[in-house]
């Protein structure tokens, strides 16, 4: 039973760090492989606030998201905007170039070693029920993840912003014709994706660690979740992440000999079965 | 009504297949490099080998439109095939190349069925998944492959029974360049053949192709297998010229950097693969020498600038330059 | 006038002789991972090297030392390391090759040392077989079996009867697992479970759960220095394995000074065996750590820094013996049997294997002041590498 809980928590962490990419890739059709760098930025902001300024954890995480969002806005206005019409391959080249710069900068400012991270007291330890040990931080992650998924779904489906975004993505010209400021919507969407990345990075430090190599270490995982879930699909990303987390953890527990392969096998099987992703309609299901 | 194209309509295609003057000049460069940079032959050999690897990606990406982040799988298969042969007494280089091409080609054939359908993202992840699984497999079989520490005991016999692989890398250089040229020549013929043209058709409009009688799946399987064989040969060359196989040949970073180099040079034109590789590896080399700790920053900046100002890679830039020169002439 | 002419001639001759007698620079080519996943290794090793030169002057046996550094990122790609070594030998004409953060790098470069006849000083790579790849290789770091065997012996002698081994699933992990099992079983212990964890593993939950369910006396852990160790230790504490009576024993990679601060409280009480601790009590270490902390206030001195430091010390002592002659055969002859007191303790170079012979200490992690330190409480003297065939 504990393994199931652990698998769900692992999946939830995957969701948290990947959902931002689902937003930028799916909603804006921009192959932003520098997603990991925004996550790393959030992570370093959080770690810095905690260690150097003694900020409480629950304040540091939103701050990390905010800083990542601001960085997103800045970069979108200066650079990303010029490449919306570029080929996906050029976008890949660009975002990997950004990754290189971010990794090197992190190395320069923070050093190559792991960042220390100490959780606040109330998030440490385990709760014990009969037959089930529940890690408190993992429970926290699951709660945050579910809340976030619900909020995002509501934002995109039930608010005006969401409607405008969907319109701008489906048909920018018509949207402009209706008076929707497409450029501003895109900037906001990009900021949202970056904020999600930053938050994921901050929340992930406790389990994934944080060093300048973070973007390249975990890029494969972001891509797996987005590909399997269907880009632009919040519900799809959630289900895909949970599924992958469960299979990964259960696989490693019951079949440790092939533990490393499980996540790739599951991914390939799911992609062959449903090449368009789990739910192949964008944004909502 | 005749459905045959009149000869005149085929002229542009025929002309494209002829060798241009600048192409002859281009292939004089490796020759010149031997005399101009005698002390950098190991770097130049590795550029040639990586260029062959990039060529393999161009065949599927630039021509057939299959996006792949898993070419390292076939590179690694070829590298280990040649390495294991040499480590078990069968160290003849040319035999190693053939076996590597065969084994990597088989690998390509088997996995080609996974990339036949799906979006770009799907193909990207499936190819990546296959490569990662192969990496983990090679890691697990440490007794066979040497694992992270690398495959040792590789004894490569002299090339053609006569040329030893020396410290300066002279034999390695000529070996790599000759193999590169031979396979390039072959690839060039293929992309200008009807088969090659049908690949471009598939890339541009896959729905239309069956309507004009081109078997899409068959073509994709064929080009994927061929590209895998090319990658395998590149891997074997690396093993034979360095007498070592690291697990790193199967790493994700090899596939990712390869994609970078091809896009940098410009996909879809074969020369883009060669130029992109040369530019990327040379830049990496110089920046790393200047600043061993932070060269990555400058390389990233270079990539960003190139994308902002030179769409479609270096080839795209050269094409626009030529157009601009023609207009002002 | 004649006097002046004569003095000019004498002066000219004097200058010429001095110029001829001034020996050629000593060029040392360093192959280290300075970027990529093992950037921390390269930095620490380079720090150790620079510290030695800062403390002892940059002239060895009358020759000025010139360090040429090349980044062989990712560090695990033998073809890159080999090419860089070739360039160092052909273009830069180095006298000595040094560095080598990881084993594949050393394996790939060994043939270059052989062909070009250059001494090769391995400052970090830890697989036993490295020194067998060339007669010109000397090592100043350690080998995995060398530091694993002592903790197995200690465990068997200290009421630990059953052990579950958890190692990273790669070459060095397999070596550590093998050595531990061999030594522990020979001393009467029982291995009740073993698992190999994928190196790309973000989450230890399933493995920790398995250990908890099996209830051994102790779990032996070997993972590469870095986030894997941190994740395991945090998980170990979070899951309450210590409360369940399970001890954690490991090699010192786990509690390396470079990462121990990132682990924090969960590291307290971990028993491990290693060849160097920042808290090692000796005059040499006191001087070393004080100078290191002054020169590099953001880093803590660790075993890699000592590997680099001692590597330079070896080069200096050897060249003093050969009178500045860095010819490979003479260098290796002089290096064999060399003894000195390193910050880690007394060390020597085995004359047969050219590998390092050193003390291995059993330590426990404790808090000293406001820093976590590995405090030595037992030791095995002059351990030779048990992993040599």
C-alpha cells in the first residue's frame, strides 16, 4: 500500500515539474526545451531564500514561481517572441542554447555542488496508519499537485482569460479581430508556464536535489510526461504523470532487475498505442 | 494522355544531381586540412566521424522528416559491435565496419516500426526511449561491455594490413575522411534518386504519397535502416580510431548534440550536416581551450545568436547570401 | 677600453651560461571534468593542485611549472579524454599527464602515456585496474575495494550480523558490492538482500521500503558522490529506518565534505570508511585545511582536493629525486616506494603496483561546532588495494 502512495507522490512530482512545459508546448506550440532552466531558476531562488534569508518555505516557493514568471516575461518579450514563426527545429536549437547559458551561469554563481535544503519541521517525517506509512512531504506534494491541476483546469475552462487564450491559440487572426490582445495573452501564458516550472523546481529540491546540471538531468522526464499526456492537456499530463510514477516505483520495488527500463517501456508502449497522447484534444477533455 | 514527364521537365532534377564546382572545392578542404593542421588530426578525425553521424540524422530528419533523439542507439550499436570484435581477436578495421553497419542496420530495421506513425513529439520520445533502454541494457551487461568504465582490450589491426593507427592520428584521419566521403557520395546519389525524392514527398505531404503510388511505410523503413547503418559505421570508426568504447556513446547527450549540429548547419541538404558539425565542434574546441570552466555559456550564446539571425542554419544563411549577391550583381 | 671589452664578453658569456642552464619549463597537462555532471570533481582537484603550488612556489627542481588544463566533459567519454591527451602531448608538448576524474577517462588515456612515454598521475579515478593499464601510471587517490573492505570488517566485528546492500547499478557500484560481500561473508556476516539502483534515479522510495520490509541489522550503501546519496539519506530518515533499528554503513563517498552539508541532519551517526576526513587530527591536515579554507572560502577540503594536492606533491618529490628529469622511465622508478605524510595521514606508492598505500579510517558523522564532520574512531593501517588481480 505504501508503494502505491509513493508511486502517486512520485508521479505528482513529475506532474508538478512538467505541467509548465505542457502549457508552453501545448498552448503556444513553442518547443521550449529550456523549461528545465526556469525550473532550476525557481529552485535556486527557493534554496537561496531559505538558506541565506531564512524565509519560511511556504513563502519561498511562491516567490520562486514569481521570479521564474518574471524571467519568463522578460525572455518572452526579448527573445521568444521573435521565434514563434520559426521552425520547431530552430526553436529546439534556441532553447538548448538558452539551457547551456543557464547551466553555465548557475555554475558560476552557485558552484557545481548540490544546494542544501532543509524542510520546515511540519513537513518532515511520516504519518502511520495500519499497513500504510505516509511521508508528510509527499502528502504535501500530492495535495499541492491536485489543487494546482484543478486550478489550472478551472482557469483554462471557466475564466475569460482561459477562453481568450484558447481563442488566441486556435485562430490568432480571428482572435485579434475580436479585440483580443494576442501578444499580451501569449506573454501571460508563457509567464504562467514559467511560474509553474519555477514552482516545480522549488518543490522538487527535497527529492531531486539541485545543481547546475538540473535542466539536462531531468529534461527527459519533462518530455516523457508531456508526450504521453498529450501536450496542452492538463488532465492528460496529470494522468500520464501519475501512471508513470506508479509504474516506475512499483517496477523498482517488485522487479528491481529491470527497474531502470520500466519507465521507458511504459512510455513507448503508451505512445505506440496512443500516438497523439492520452487525450488527444487540447486543453480540456 | 501520357503520364510520362517530358525530358525537359526532369532537367532541374537532373541538374541538381550533378556535382557543382563548389562541391569539388569543398572536398579539397579535408585534403588541405591535413597539411595545414598536422597537429590537430585527432580533432579533425572526430569531426569527420561526427559529420558522418550527422549525415545519418540528415537522411531521416532532413529528407524523410522523421525527428529523432535516439540516433545514439545505432551509433552505440556500431561502436560496441566493432569494439567487441576487436576485443575478441577480430580486429580488422574494414571487417569491423561491415559488421557494425549490419548490426546497426538490423537495429534500425527492427525499431523502424515504432516510428512509422505519430506526431513529431511522439517520434522524438519513442526514439529517445529506445536509445535510453539500450543505454541501460549496456550498463547492466557490464561484464560484456565494460559498463561505465568502458570496453577495453580493444586491439585494432593495422588498416588494410599495413597502416598502423599512430599517436599523431594520421591513419585515423585518412581512414575517417575516406569512409566519410564514400558514404557521402552514396547518400548524395540516393537523395537525388527517385527514392530520395519520394522521401522528400513524404516529408512534405505524407497524405498525398499513397495517392501517387509511393509506399510510405516501406520507404520509411528503408531510410531508417539505412540511416542506422550509417550511424553504426560512424560508431565503429570512433571505436577503431580511439581503441576504446565508453558507455557514453549511447548517452542522450550524443543524440541531443547531434540534433544541434544538424540544425545549426541546416537540415535537408547533406552539406548542412558536415558544415554544422565542423562549426559546432570547432567552436566547442576553441571556447573550451580559452575557458575550460565556462565555455558552455559562450557556446549557448553563439547558438542563440545564430538562431536569431540565421534561420535554417548556416546553409540557410549561405543560400540567402548567394541570393543577395545575385540580386546585387 | 680593453677592460670594458673584456667585461662585456664576460658578462655576455655569463648571461649565455645562465640562459642555457635555466631548465625548460615543466609542463603538466591536466585532463579533468570542469563542466557537466562531474564539474565538482574537476574543481576540487584543481583547487588542490593550485593550493600546493601556492604554498610551495611554482618551481619544481629548478623548472617553472606550467599547468595546461583541458576540460574533458562529460568525464565519462573516453574518446574526448583521449583526444585531449593527444593534443596535450602533440601540440603542447607536456612532460606529465595528470588529473583523470573518472575511470573511463584514465583507461582511454593510458595507451597515450604508453606510446608517447609520459608519466601519468591519476588523481581521482578509483577502479583497481587503472594502474595495470600502463607501467607509467601512478595513483594518488584511492581504489574502491581499498576503502570498502575496512567497513565490512568493522561491521562484522561490531554486532552487525545481517546486511542489505544497496549500490548504484554501474561498474564501481558492482565493484563495491562485490568487495563488501566478499569481506563481510568471509568475516562471518550474512547478506540478506541486495539491490542495484539505476544511476538515473530520482526517487529511492521503493528501495528504502524494501530495506525496511526486510529488517536487516544494517544497510550498506554505495552511490556516486552527489544527489543520490542525499536522496537516500533523507529518505532513510524520513521513513524512520533508523528508528526501526537499522544502521547505515557506507563508503566515505556518501558523506564527502562537498555534499554533507546538503544532506544535513539525516547524515548524523552514519558509519563510513574512507581515506580522508577534513576533521583528521594531524599537523599536516591542520595546515592544509586552514590554507584551503582561506584560499577557497566557499568550498570544504575533501578527498578530491587531497588527491590533487598529493598528486602535485608526488610530482615535486619525484622530480627532486631525478634532478628535474621527467623522462617517464626515470620518473616512475623514482616514484616507486615514495613515502610522505599527506594531510590524510602517512602514504606511500607501492613499488610493484604503483598504486597508493594508505590508512583507511572508520568514521562516524558528528556535529562539530556548526559543521558536520566525519570523526575518525578506528583505522586500518597501510591498506594495499585488495582489488588487484
